[in-house]
């Protein structure tokens, strides 16, 4: 193709892609701000109260409590602290609203899940200080699906949105099933998210994910083509000699900015194309390891007494009961276990201790450590969810308290167990032992996308110098790209003016 035709093609394509690329660049400036300017909250760590053995010794029998409430089966039972009392939190199914029964009296608190959501949200917002005045709660709303404000990136469902009457209109999203923090949103972050969603991730097309991915990928492929043609022309042609000519000067300036900005343009277009195609695929949703349920008829009367023995052996912050391998299991949570950190984004890791597990059989306790239990959970998950059988001892287990290349910050949850049941990332899954859930399934394409996107789009190649340096690198790159676009449109404007003069 002649260079004259290449110039024409470059101008046409640049005109077509210029506006969406400009909007992506402007909204891209929001990302460093979004990760730095965040709502002011007290902590992301779950509340911790020591479970007294004396309370368990006086507890109402779980079997009687469930049968009196007409609950024949439950997926899990937790012992949680709310207000000043301990309760049985009974999850009939993973999606249902939990029911709460006072540990001593067995009486049901009908609206306790909303109450517990408000208490959790206040803990994350203000901590557990004994102050006389608290920020008032304006509303509590239960969410069973993701929204524009609470998107898939936050992972947890169902959650409660607890809105507080504070000047910044802050809302805390909490998961009452597992007593954990999900998300915080104030009016500053809401504006950032809305702007970023509309102009960068095109959230207005979320209902048509494949069409959105196709359009974005097409624009970015045209951007790669336009950039490639521009680089070729920049290195194979020379600038005009009449430096006083405004058109020649505009071309020279465009060539300089294009060569400088080519790396950023091509890197963002390349990684953005792969990321857009990845987002068109169905996302992995957190799922429980086993659908097995606790039958109230099969619960031994000695369950509270066994729980009291565990609490006497060491300080505990709570107990969880679930059904696995045909038996009732008691998950003992050490009181000094850390369930999170004040700010996971800054820490990128947690310091933790393995949980303690006990399988109840014939009124006795059989001790398991967390690694042994995770192996059983993994075998159950492979059998029930992925229909795979594994040879005993063939699983490779790794305890993760920090994010890695294969399990990064977007995966949200720490600590987890990485379970490898074969060669390659596709035969890897990640288990949250504290909830008995599969939080991620290994995916080679998604893994490649995550690495490429992190390196080329989020400038992780600057992570060695810290977050501030990485953000600065991103901002500088965007400003250079914006200069390239502005200078390019200026060249088109000057060129069109010369054409009109010649036509006259």
C-alpha cells in the first residue's frame, strides 16, 4: 500500500477511535484516585468476642431449638455474638436469610439478621469503642444480586447495604453469613465509580456483556492498527523543511508526541483487548464445597457439651457447624485468630493461624488440623462440583496469607488454600476453609489476562517502587496519551483549514 493511502487510512481510523480513546484516558485518571481516595472507616477486620465455656454449658440443645422452630435441615450453624448475647445463627440454605436463636433460651429473634448487619457495619465504620453517640443508621437494604454501585468485583452475595447518616453519605456492605466486611462507599467514591463505570468499563452495557466486549475489542484492535501505522509512518518519512509553515510544525509536533506516547497507547490497547474478551466470559461465582445439610434429627444432644470442652481447651471466638463426609463437623475459631486487617488493599496480606476442626461421631470428638480438613473439603469439591476423582494423597495444598500472581487482589479473600490436583493452572482451585467455599477456580486464559492486564494496564512493572510510583507512572502515561490525542486532532483541524484555502 502506498504511503499516501496509509496516511489516509491513519487519519480516518484516528478520527473514529479518537473520542472513545480520549474518554478511556480521562476516566483512567480516576483509577489511581479511586484506590487512594477511599471512605474513612475504622477497620476491615471482623469483630472478635471470646466465647465463654460457661455459656456453652448452659446452652439450649441445638437439636431441640431447630425442631421447635420447624427446621428439619440446615446448611450451616454459627455461634455469633450480637449486642450483648450469643446466638445460634442458622442458615437453612446459602441464599436464605439466616435465623437467629438465643443461645441460652432458644427463643428466636425475628429481625436479627438486619440487626446483626447494622451492628457489623457499625463495627467496621467506628470500631467497638464505648461512645455515647453513634452515627445514625438511615437504611438497611438486603442485596441478592450485583448492582452498579456494588459490582461483581466485590464478590460476596448476599450482602446488606447499611447507609449511615454521615456527611459523606457513607454506606457499608456486610456479609452476615460470615460476619465479614464487603465494601464501603461514600459520595466521593460513588461519583468516581459512576464516572469510571460509564466512560471506562461501559457499565451502561453490562446487560449485554458479549456485545459490549465485541465493540470494545473492535475499537481497541483498530487502535492497535492505527498506532502501528502511525509508528511505521513516523520512522519511514521525514518532516517537511518549511518549519515556519503551521501545517509542517503541527505534523512535527504530532510525530514527536506519537513516538513518545506509542508505548502507552499500544500497551493499554493490547491489554484492554484481552481484558474485554475475558470479561465476556461467564464469571466464576463463589460456591459451597458440598450441598450436604445438617439434619436436626441426627444432631446428638451432646453438641453444646462438646463445644464447651473445646472452649475450655483454648480461648475461642466462635464455632461453626456443618455437614461433611456424612458427619457433623465443629469448626473452632481461635480467639486470637486474625480474620482480616485494617486495610487489605494497603497490607496485601494477612497474618493468620489455622482453624481447628473436630468431627463429631458417637458423642466423641475427633481432632483434625486445618490442612487435613482442607484435603477432605477439596476431595469433596472435586467429586460434587467438578465430577473428578483423586487418588488419596495426590493433592498439593498451599496456605496463602498474601496475594500472588495466580491469586491476586481482585480475588478479594484472604487467607485461602491453593489446591492443585494436576498440572497447570486449570487444575487448581482456591478454598476458604473458614466458610467451606470454593472462591476461585484456576483458569489459564483468566490467569494470562490478569498478568497482562496488571503489567501493561495497571503498570505493575513499577510496583517495586511502591504504589505511589505506580500511580504516578500511570498518570504520566495518560497525560502523554492525552497530549497525543489533542495534538493529533489539532493537526486534523489545521490540515482541514489548508484544504479549504486550496479549494477557494
